C-alpha cells in the first residue's frame, strides 16, 4: 500500500534525485511539453494536472481570500473568479471561517470546479472528523483533492503513513467516493521528498518562488522528483517577496505571513517564473486585492526567455528567501 521503510532508501533516493536536478535546471525555462495547455479568449489558461486527467486554471483561488468576508463579498469574488475562467479552488479548516464562506459562494458552480481541501490532522480518527466537517461546511458530498496540510517534519510523515495514521482515512474516503485524488502540501524539502518516496501521491502543493529557488536552493529537487513521478504540481508563494522586514507595517495585508510582491510588474514576473516550470497552477496570496492583480496579469504570463531568466536570477540573489534548503 505504501512504503514504511524510509530510512533504508533515503540516501539512495536523494542521490538519484540530485542526478536529475542538473538537467532540469539547465533546461530552465523548463520544457512545458509534458503539460497540456488550453487557452480561451478572456479566460485564464488551463493546464493538465499530472496523470489525473484534469485541466485546471493556471491561477488558483486560495480560500483564505474569503476569510472574514461578508456573504456578499465572498459571492462577488467567487463569481469574478468563475467569470475569469478559474476552476481550481483550494481551502483548509485552518483558514478561519473560509470554508463557511466559500461553501455557499461556490455552491452554484460546484459541478464546474475542482475543489481541493486539506487537513492538518495526522491521525486516522482526527482526519476523519475534520474531513466530515469540511464536507458539511463546503456543502458538497465529495472533494476533488484532499491533501495533508503543511507537512514539515519526518515525524509528521511517520505518523501520517504509520498504523492509525491519517492516510488510512484518506484511503477509506477515496473508496467511499468522498475524495477523488490524494495530495499533500509541504514547507520542507525533507518532508516532501519522504512523502513522495513512500506513497504515489496524485499532487503536490509546494512553494515555487524565484527567490527561494535561486537564493535558497529550495524547490529544484522537489519539482524534479514530482515530475519524475508524473504528479500534478501546484505552486505556493509565487507572489512572495520574502520574510516581512523587522518593524514593517503589515496592516495592508493582514492575511499574509510573508511580504508579498505588490506592483503589477513584480507580480507578473513572480507568476511567470513559477509558471515557466512544469507547474499546473499557482495560488496567489489570500488577499482579495492581490488575487485580483494576479487575474489582471493572467493574460500575459508567457514563459520567461533566456535573458529574463538571468535578470530574475540576479534579482533573486539580492533578495532574502522565505525558505532555504541546506542539503545537497
């Protein structure tokens, strides 16, 4: 079902993955031929999601956008997303009241969209309780994608995949028709690699950011492994600048725990970097204004050319990466 013996294979698989990182990096901007792409006038481009057979909008809707919104505000921004061609929506119970706001706003469009949710619970019983709660709040009988949320440590991996772990709920729920695909989000290279080594996930949701990639060595090894396994790759933090500077005024973007890119030019650049990789979709930060700016940029997100790759690398090396990976 899934591999519980990570220790024995960890070093071997890291070496194997490192061997394919170099060609992947040398081909950047990456060859997108493995991804099917469809464009319609006035709509966000859609891209294939790994081996699932699904086509998702290359800009996703992060449910935190409707956190603390009124019912009317939530309905308006969801309608804007739908009218723009967005069909990928992602939410989590940890986003305050986002599920409660997204459920009613999305209900009229539910059959037309790909709805992803997550759980931060690591045990079977806790994950089952949270899954049933999310289904009720989102007013749906199934989730298109259910993900382990923010997996960070190898201890998390062991618990999730061990006896009585949350994976048991995921597999049962899939048989019950309550979830269609199984994925995870992670904020560490070690956890992401361990999960991919031990189970054939359908998707990964991971930071793919110009600064963390170039100045933090954070991302290349994970994308290489995910692409090798033909997983759907979903991206976080495309519009992140870096950690908030000390004493920065964060009042304008209270939902962002990091400093976001804020100019239209920088947002376009950040999204283009991420989507120049074999990434299906990028999820903007959870601020409604920044989501709208991502939509405004969506018709001009062509892959970077060689000169632009060098320019963005130089910009990144002068920045402060949100994540770093010190391993090989």
